[in-house]
C-alpha cells in the first residue's frame, strides 16, 4: 500500500516536472519568435515595404507607449498589474522587490540616443508568493498577454510540506521604461 502511494506521488511529480518544462520551452520559443519578428521588422526599409511611407514619429511614439511606460522611475504600474493577476490566480503572501533601473542595450548597441539620461531602461522585479502549480501556469499565460512588455527571467517553484498543496514560487520579471530628455532616474 505504501509502495503504491509512493509510486503515485512520484508519478505525479514527474508529470508536473514535464508540464513545467513544457511551459518553459513554450515561453522560450515564443520569446525567440518575437525576437526574430523584431529583427525582421527592423531590417525592413520603406523600399522593401513596396514604397509604403514610414510611420510618423507620433505613431511610433504612440505604439511604443502602449508597450513601454514613459518616465517610470519605479515599476509601480507593472507591480499593480502583476498583483492583480496573481490575486486572480489565487496566490497568497505576494511580495515584490524591485531593483534599480539599468540602461537597456540590444546586441551591444545602445537602444537610445540623445542626452546621457535619455533612453530605454529595464527594471528587475523579484516576486515571491505561495500558490498551486496549475494556477501558476495560468498566471504566467496572463502575464504574457499583457499589453506592456514584461519578460520573465527566471521561475523557481519549491515544495514546502507545510504549504501543500501550495508551493513556494519565485519569479524574476523585467519591465521596461523610456526616460524622456526632461526627466531623470536619479
């Protein structure tokens, strides 16, 4: 009887491990596809678009502001969104720890120009919570559907016998902000 229970528990953990790896691979594939699409878009010139006129500067700024906040020194709006999603996913004891903003670079080329402070910044946010595995998957899907760009740098799920069926969850997010010339992160 004990042997059968042990085999069942091991089978369940193996299934959960496979499901987690599947989600991580899916997220990595989606990130890779998004990067490829971005590279493809960046390489295209107006002549490659069949003579279409380039978007105006105002249209580009509007599009960017839908995905990246302007002059956000602290990631409060991102934390509010993530907290709402975590609450919807029945997570408990949710805590966030943001880090200092860092200049954001792509492939060694600065993603900004102009004054020294002007440019794109990334802000790391560490989240810790307690929750069940399947609602965690739903939470990560909701995060990936946000209009704002939020990347997931790391996910750690650890078991605590005192919390079962819930798990300790630690996720490292990265959010982005653009600092206009008239603002400062200091």
